[in-house]
C-alpha cells in the first residue's frame, strides 16, 4: 500500500490515518474519518464508538500501528461490522515491517445466493 511503502513502520496510528485520508481523497473515494456510530444492546443504547474510516458508506476500515496484529484486534473489527451492520471491512496494521491486512466479513448479514 502506498502509505506503508512511503512512510514505513514506526509512526503513531493518527499519522497513518491522516495519510490514508490524503490517499482516499486523491483517489476520489467518499469516506468519513473517525466515524461515530451508536452501539445498541437489545435495542438499548449503550454507548458510541468511532471507526477509523467508513468508505463509500459500506466498508469499515480499521487501522492499527502495532508490531503484530492479534486475535483481539480482529475481534474488535468484527464487532464493529456487526454493531454497525456493515457487510465488509478491512483491518490494516502499519506497525510491522511488512504491511499486515485482513479482509473481514459480517456473517450475520444475509447473503443473497446467485
């Protein structure tokens, strides 16, 4: 990815967020940075959470700047997809020497079979 190949690893997450916003804008993509959404538990509002990016109104992008992604980070991104009722997301880690990324799917959304 352009941002990781240009900056490398070692910066704070906010730096990568700003660079990604720059690249998304340059590519003409519609996005919201630090998109805040309500979280519900059994129809009761229990709080708010901010996703790093919501792209084109349907793709969650969660970024990290860690040495290594762990299962807890994947679980967090999966929980966001379910809470926001989004079909697909991407978890990207800029902190390792090689860019790490995982495509994630919300299995709770009914898929239409062709």
